[in-house]
């Protein structure tokens, strides 16, 4: 089923020539990367992190600034962004997990760090241009055998580039979850005290989950900034975090593919029915409440249960 879906996405641009529709897919792919990576720590390790948006935004800023100042490629600019996100994630995660913060307290502390990062970016006018944001004119390039170096420019090119990013994110998360590391994550989610009794280093594996999830979010943030051509402090805002949580809960946090379904629904629906920002927020809230009350396992989990019962 998953391979058929991937094959369908690969040939979709041959059948759909609308840039509007393909643009919705590009946004869905990139935000799907965010949702899948967030689910690694939220759904599979049981930690409600509000720092995901900060990793997303910090990476976008640093990638652009490195590319602009040093006149290097997107991929070279991405390296210091990933390194910075990794260092900050280790520092924030170490503080939270050393003090054994859980549930609401973990969410509040990670939100505080995220807001701190947003305020620094918003007020560091000489570097980040403050609330006005930054215009991004550069585009990523990729080298393809036989075709040379191609610039990622245009809707179709970004469609395949963002799809590749989503496939990479899903592949990394799947490999982690199917390994012994994933089994340790599951044990921590089910019963943290029992996992520690069995010899699992709770601190190490929580921090590892936090780090991997944030690094994947960092990749998504850099891609998002270079695709939209604009980076602003709102990338790190609480609304960004709430949107990702809504995508995971709607799609289902019990699988890797569930958050992708949530990302497609919550990204495509407002564009298809032309909602304002306020109406979009109300729609997200209503969907989130109804999902929690009526579909606690999300769309994918509920569909799987119905199929097994049939």
C-alpha cells in the first residue's frame, strides 16, 4: 500500500498540471516531514515537546545567513544549521531530562526555550531583520548522474525535492523505530519506571529521540524557508507547534504514516475552501477537539481498526 502511494505521488505531476495543486502537495510534504519527525518523540517516546518549531525556525535562519554571508550552496549552509540545532537540542534536552520533567511540565519548559529563541531572533535586528523577516532569493541545487547540477526552481522541481525530503524522513524514522533503539523508545512510552528497571538508560534514549526529531525538523525548516522565499520569527511561534500537534493527532500517532495523512488534510483543506487566518485557526481547533473525542487513534488508526474488524 505504501509503495503504491509513493508510485502514485511520483507520477502525479504527469497527470496534474496545476501549479496550485502541486504547491499544496509541496507544503504538505514539508509539513509532513515536521509531523513525522515530531511523532518520533511525541507518539513513540511519549514526550510532548514544544521545541520542534524552534528547531524548524533556527535552521531556516542559519541556513540562509550562512548561504548569504559566505556565498556557499544550500547544502553547505545546512551543515552549521544542523550543528546548531543539535547543540541546542542537547542542551535543552539535557536540562529537561536531568530534572525528569514529564507531560505538562516538559511541554511548558520546551515552550519557554522555544519562545526564548523566537524573541532573540525577533529582536536581533542587525542579523535577522527582526519582525520584517528575511527575503530568500537563493535556491538549492542537486547533482544528478548524467544531468549535472540542477537548480531546484519551479513548482515541479520543488514537488520532487520535497517528496524526497519526506521519503528520507520516513526512512530515517522507520529505521530507528525498527531497531533496538525504537524498542527502547516504546518501553519508555509504556512504562518509564519499568524500562529503567530493565536497564534502559532513560536519559540517553529520551535525549536521542529529542535530537533525531529536531534534526529532521531542522531539515524541513531550511527547505521551507528556501521554498517560500521568506523567513520570519513566526516560524518559531506557538501556532507552528500547535499545527504540528494537530496533524499528528488527526492522522494518528501510532504509525509513521499517520502524521502524513494529518499534514495533507490540514494543509490542503484551508487552501481548497479559501479560509482566512482566523477561520483556519478555528478549523484546526475544531478538528483537534473532535479527533480527541471521537477518533483518539486518528484517521489511520481508526481505519486500520475498522479494516481488521471487517
